[in-house]
C-alpha cells in the first residue's frame, strides 16, 4: 500500500493554491460560515465582545491547525494512523481512570500545563485508521474485513459512552461508519447491519443513564414537562417559529435576549439565527453547509487512491452529521445531545477538531498528482 500511496503523490502541483496546499472553494465556504457565526454569536450574547474575541482567537487557532495539517504529506497520515489511534485509545482509558469530573461526566484530562478532551482527537483518529485498514484489503470489503473495521469503531465508541458522552460517541461512530459506507459495502450487508442495530436498541436502552432516557422521552413528547426537561425544545421551536420568513432582524430576537432560550450561544444558537434572520436566513446557512459538504465529496471523488477517497469522504460525512444532529435537535426532530453547530456555536475544542479534518482533506486533495486534461 505504501508504494501505491507514493505513486499517487509524486509531483508538486503547479497552481498557487496547490503550492500552499489549500483548496480555495472549501476555504472560502468555511470563512463565510465563520463570519456568520461571529455575527450571530454577538447577538446571542447581547454584544459580549469578550466572548466574541475569545471565539475569534479560537477560530484563528483552528484555521492555523487546518493550514498546518494541509502541509503534511498524505503518506504521513497513512503511516501514523495506527499509532494515533492507539494513543487515542490509551487516552480514553486514562480519562476513565484519572479524568476530571464535571457535571456528572468524566471527559477531561488535566496534565497541569494543558487540559483537553481526548475524545475530540478520536473523531479524527478513528476514521483515519479505518480508512487505512480498508484500503489494505480488496474493496468492496468482505464480511471478515467489515467485522474487524467494526471493532475498530466500537472500541472508542464504548469508551466514550462510558464517560458518559453520548453526543461525541455518536459522532465517532458516524465518522468510522461513514468510511465503511463509502468503501462500497453492499446494500444487503448494510441492511443487515441496520437490522442488527435496531434489534439491539432494547439492550442499549437499558445501558443508558437516567438523564439520557429522559432526553429521549422528552424528544417524543416535550409538552409532558414544559417547564422542566422539555423546556429547551419548546423554547427553541418558539424562537424558530416567531422568526417567520424574514426574521426579526439582527439583535432583534426576543427569545434569547429575554433569556427564554437556554444555551443561546452554544447548542441552541441555530434558534437565535432562525429567529433573527427567519426562514430565508436559516436556509441560506444550510445551503452554505451543503456547498461545503458537496465540495468535500467532490474532493473524495477526485482522490487517486482508496485511502484518500475513504478518509476524505468519511470526514465530509462527519461534518454533515454535526450539522444534521444539531439542527435536528434544535427543531425537535432529534433528542437533545451536546453537539455544537459547526463554526457557529461558541466553543473551541470541537472547532479545532473539525478544522483539523478539513486540513487533512486539503492535504489529500492538493498533494495528488495532477493529470493533464
């Protein structure tokens, strides 16, 4: 496989963007969404410039990480993936033993100098290893190969769910499963896997914590406890509906500014955007997200080896899951889980992880051999 990877990337591209290993279309889309995110964050925090400046610094770090990773040759990602995955598993085990406890969950490692959440790195390491593993075998993969790939995905998912962190566990499972999906798995096997997951739901239900069961029950009927566990979903729907088609205007939303909407600058910031910019503003953001996803899939389609194609497609679909889960949660189509809206929600760790994924995608795309048309 190393010889295949080496053959696929023998020459430096000629264009300026390829020389600096950045994709202009993808970069422009990400910058545009980030700009929208700062504007909505300013409104959601009632003009709190301290939070806006913090977000700008985090965005700067995230885009720097993206640019730095884009310079690394794809051969390095291929070679490092087993070691990075192993490191991620060890860190997840360390979290369960030595991690800091906050809000009833043990998710962080404090090394004195730095405090970080290892599960964020595993969102990248897992699809990277699965892509390498599948690329080393004939595609579409055989049942034995799929079973081993499933174990690589299941191990970090179980460790993260044990923390407990259901939102991140879902994202890691989606990242690894996306790679498997794009490997050419047959619809018959895919249907069997979906059936197995559905059959296991009763068992999974018994393993959930009480608050996680409450979230699912409130998703089915939030009006059952409108001032308690269903409050988040109900207030988000009110905010979105009150925005109408055109919205109330920037800084004109009432649900967030009158403190009816919980977490308006983090998980539920999409409701703020929908209230102030209306249906057209919300659809415009979703179209931007769709353009970024389409560009990522096109980059995967143009890849010249299996590892690059699978990893690029898997990281793109992971970004889609971020958007789908957050928006679905806010509008009441999914249970409430802690998944931020990419480049819009306040926070730095998940943003750095997402931009790291885009940096890897740009590396895979810009280091490929250019073939004359």
